[in-house]
């Protein structure tokens, strides 16, 4: 009997070890079976991404990349969410001008505010970049950082997209959410690097994208510290500090992240320098362009668009063999709410 | 016999579960037994830190802080490493001027370079802030980011501190390395927020501190992107971009991290605004000042020092009950190499 117990004791230890091995094997099997990008059709763009990730995470590969170097950067407007008929941040500025109008009777006769209050988008467009900056400064400055954060949160809770008639935060791309998740599951650190305002984005995208505030990079206005009798605040000033677009993107990546990304994703010529910077990494890198080709489910635009123009970027992508997503053909769904309908 | 096997099978399952529970219990016991801050004497500062960390990581505590909000910020010069008789970065600039002097014969007669080449520190001090900025621009700009990184790495591999006669990278504070590690073990994200140059620090402190490049924040000079015929580089320009000191610290924290820290550590009045900003967090926060009191093992200085002056900060710390480290009495060793001697 003692002998049997001894054997069983040994078996128990073995069983305990074997159990662990089996769990590991099951995990690996599940990993192989579960599609990491289920909203993508079986297309080249999807296969290229998976091939890249499997290569650089394989310790046996000559292209293996250490975890701290797995930096992935994503443009936001037109890349993680829609940007038509205008950048979502402009709708915030427009709604905010209307809300603030009672305190500013002078806006009734003063451009670009007059155009906004009269819903005259043609006139607003005529006001050009200078007009836009005036709108941004009137609605994004003159408050504390906490105050602005609350302004954006209040807005996003109610605002609806003018044609899609859903919240702006619902107009994120489901296939890109899956890509962000897939990269993080493979120990990439995912960043947003956008021309949009950094504090506008931080107010509500961290949960949607699963990206913390400190990994959101964007354009900024200047700020000032106020000790405020022991209740310190940071005030937002009506002056541009940094435009995170074109050359600004690699410059900001170097300033804030301090190392070159290995994975870069964008949709416009404004992302081209970020792509070039990533492509110059000595480690194996991946450049991904989103091409807006779906006029039914989203919008179709490229070389002639006033927003998110994609011209030089597309040429360089084709020339250098970067991966280009054809939204219409590559993606099963565009937005998360379409999943429920399926 | 079948019955015995059945019972033993049940026992095996129980054993397997119990084993896990036991491992957990052992881990907890080890956690309680192992001193997380072994180079600290049993002093108030140490106990305050441990009490704070145990409180805010306890899910049952009303002060519990979610992991994404566990942001800890550390000044560098005089807080994580020594800063006497001058900031270490100045020694880099001086050595670099001497190295570059053959290409700049005009420096023989031109201040502040003349003073550097003649080792005339009294004259160099007379050149004041303007002189220092000239030294920094001559040695930190006019190269690419990669080139500067290589410059600093080459320097740190050989340079010795003028009086301690060890590498500058050996003059980090062992007790603070333990504190960084202890906070990270409790899911804090640790940041350096220093008046020193961000790219100077990034070139060699990430390994020493266990802090990745993207969690090092500092002063910056301006940069420019150059496509360089398909081999893009970022050039360092001889112009200040941002001084990460005093009000600059909370401003940069908000710009880059985007949320308020809960733990802040510094050693000079230049850290006071960062402390005040952290103290204003609605979550329970911890403010820690290093007071340089050890004239034998390190240096003793505070209100009258030309470097790392601690005056208002010390008053405010005492007034508000922030924790102050008395280096002489609180720390068993100052530098890691003293551990080997023990």
C-alpha cells in the first residue's frame, strides 16, 4: 500500500506538471485558431499585418524585435475614426460657439462666429485657416485643463454626427480597434499621433481605443501654471504651441517617445513624414495606409479631398511596397455598431 | 481498489488546487518578509512611503488608486543622481568643447570657450547663464538625434567625476533605485521629469533607472526633420524649445503625460511647482523631498547653494507635512558601489 501511495505521489507531481504543459498547449492552439482580425476579409493587407507581427515576435527570427522597441503609432482622423464631412473637433468648436453665443453678442456680426451662428458653412469655409484658428482659440482656450476636459466630455455625451446620426465616438473603425488590440496582445505599445488637439482626444478616446492619456500625442495650444492660492490650475492660452502634422509628427515622436516606431498607420499626406521616419528604422518596420474607397458605408476620397488628402502618400506607398487598406474590399464592417446588425 | 483510486483522484485535484494556494501564501509571506527598501534605515521617511503604497494599493481602502492613475514623477539632478560640483551635463559640454576645439581655433580667444579650454572655472562661472547656453548650443546642436545619442554614449563610457573619480553613471542613489523598483512592483508608472536635457538623459539612464525613453521628460532644444533623400534624420537646432523647470514641470507633465501624478519626488525649489501640482490631486498623493545633509558621503547644501537650491520647497514641505529625506541619517548607503563594500 505504501508503494502504491509513493507511486501515486509521484503521479500527482507529474499530473500537476502535465496540467501546466497542457494549459500552455491549449493556449497556443486557441491562439492559432482565433482570428485576431475578425472584421477583416481574407485580403493581402490582413495577411501582411499578421505575417509582420508573427515574424518580429518570433525569437527565432532574424527580424525579432525586443518588447521595448515595439512602438506603434496611429494617426487618428480618417485612420481610427471618420473625418467627414469635417474633422469632429470642428463640430465641437461649432457647438461650443453656439453655447457661448449668449455671452458674446458681438459674434452676431463678427466672422467667423457669424457664419457659425447662421449655420452658413459656405461662408465658414471662406474664412479659411485663419477663421478656423479663431474658432479653436475661442472654444479651446480661456479655460483650465480640467474645465476643457469637462467641456469635451459634456459635448461627446450628447452630440450626434450630422449625417450618420450617431455619437461621434461610435464612428471609430472596428477593424482598427481589432488591430490595436492585436498589436497590444503582441506587446506593442500603441500611440495615437494626430493633428487633432491632444486634450480634445484625451477627454474621451482612452477607453474607446484602450490607449492611456500618456500615449496620446497631438497638436497643442500654450498653457500657463497658476498657483491659485494653493489650488493650482493649468490655464489654456489662445496661442498655438505645436502643430502635430507632417514634419511635426516625427519631431513630436522623437520629443515625446524618444525612439523610432516600428509600426506606423495613417491615411493622408500629413502622415507621410511619420511613415518615412518609421520606414528608416533599422529594425523591420511596417507602414500601413488606409485608403477611403467606400462611398456607401463611409466616404470615398483621396487626391482631391480638402480633408485627409492622400496623394503623395499613396504614390510613395505603391512605390515602396507599403501596405494599403482598401476600405471597401478589405473590411467586413466599418463601425462597431454594424457588428450588432450582422 | 477502485474506491481508493477515486479518492486519490479527488485528492490529486485538491492537491493541485492547494499547491496554488500555498504558492500564493508563500509569495505573500515573502512579500512581507523582504524589505522593499533595504538601503534605507528604519526611519520615518521610509515608513511614510511604505504606508502610502500599502494604503493606495489596498482595494479595501478608501484611498485605493486604479493602476492607470499610479503616475510617479522624479526629478533627476540631485534627486536620482548627484549634481555637485556642477550638473553632470555641464561636464559633458566641457569635455565636448575640448574635443571639438581643433575644428574651432577661434575658441582660444572667445568666451565662454576660452575659459573651458583653459580650465578656468572661475571665469566660466562669470559667463553666467548666457555663457552656459552658448556651451550647450555648441555641443548639443548641429548634429542629428542619432549623432548626439552616440556622442553622449561615447562620453559616458569614459568620463570620470572630477572628485569621486568614478563614472558619472555610478553616482546614482541606491535608495532611490530601490524606491523606483518598489513603486513599479506596485504598478506605478515611473517618470523622470528633469531640468536636464531629455536626449542627454535618454542616451544612458534608461537601463540604470529601469525607465524607458518615453518616460523620460526634460528640457529640449528645437529640432527639424530632413528627408535627406530617403534617409530621414532629425537635426538638433541651436535654439531652446522648452525648459523643464519650475512651472515648466507641471506644464510638461500635463502636455506629455496628460494626467496629474500621485507621487512626486524632488530636491530643489525647481521641483516645487511639480510638488504643488501633485499635492492638488484629488487622489491621495505623496510628496517627497531629498535634503542633501551628508557632507562626507555626498554633499551638504540647501538654501545657499548655487545648484539645487532648496529653500521655499523645504519650508512648504515642513508646513504641509510632506516627507523629507535626511540623506545622512535616512540612507545606509548613497551609491550602488558602496553596497559591494558592505
